């Protein structure tokens, strides 16, 4: 047995329509369709689900990290040195936009926090790589929600947090490297261009920490298992690696504000 893989791990479209319909909450009571896992095959099934979903979380995180490491392909053949790292506006914003996205307001964040756990916040679709990452995680949850062993909630939340910790560390590394590129560039960017790139970094980082992470954790706990995150109390706390990575990322965002 293995976990369901009826959905592709990544949606090819960045449109909000496909993005917002990737995840649907199950109305099935927790474990009512699990039958009895006391049979000899029960432990094997639970182990297969744990391993399969964990692998999908890790795969999603790996693709996100590779995206952040991508370079400008146009420079690989024209220059003898290494290709340039993509600027934040090139990496995170749709190629057709000329507008720098701003961070969510406190009122928007409050609204997002109280929204249904199966509806992705529209702001995530403003940043295609983040939308793709979200889609990949929701694809894993779509397979899980059909037959989710209640005993795996804590394990899967830890697995999700582990994948998010690695993804957060990758984003932090990109932000630091991008700042070094702007400060040490051989061609001095204009003040307007530098501010635009810093604004994009700040907006992406803020959305990632305050919208993306809370949403995908709620999508697992509330959307799949039907349990309020707050009801888990200590069990819903982030693992240490994720908490530390988030704190470092927030510190980097504050440095950008002060710069």
C-alpha cells in the first residue's frame, strides 16, 4: 500500500483559478473511513502513508530550493564567468507585472487567519514560485485527506515543519545572497531599482512567514483532520528547526527595513 498519488505533484499553471481549487476539505469525519487499523495490515498502511506524504513534502521543498538557486540562463553562454543570480523581481514576480507588491496589512492578515483552511489566500498567487510550492503541498494533502490515519497527525505536522524549515533556510540564503549581489554589483543599480528589489524581498518574506506557513499548517491540521490548530496546544508548536529559521528570516527582513 502507498499513499494516493492521483494528483500531479505540481500544477503547471500559476493562475489563481487552478491554484485555488487544488485543495478541498473533506467532510468525512476523522478516521470514519479508515475502518479498523487493528488488522495486521494496519501498521503497514500507516507506515506507507507516513513515508509517502513525508516524501511529497520533501520533494516540494527541494523544488522550491532549486528554484531559488536558479540563474539567468541567458548569461551562461555569453560570459565566461558564472551566470548571474536572478533578481527578486525576476524570480518572484510574473514577467508581465511592473508593480511591486506590498506586504499584507494587519487587517488582511486577520482576515486570512479566519478564512477557511481549504481556500488558499489569493496573495500567494501574486508570487508564482510560492504559488507552485503551495500547490505541491496541497497536492500531497489532497491525497492524504481521502484516508488520513488520525494517529499520524503529529508525525505529519512534524514532517511538514521539517520541509518548511529547509525551505525557509533556502529563502533566507537567497535573501542574503541577493543583498550581497546588490551591494557588490559591478554595475551600480539606481536607487529606484535597488528599492524595488528590496521591496520585493520584503513583501515575499512577509507573505511567506505570515501567510504561507500558517496557511499550509492549517491546511493539514484543520483542512485534513478537522481539528483547530489551537486545540492541539503544545503539539501544534513549530519544531525547533522551523522556529529558528523563521526567526532568522524575520531578523533579515528587519535588517532590510533598517537599511
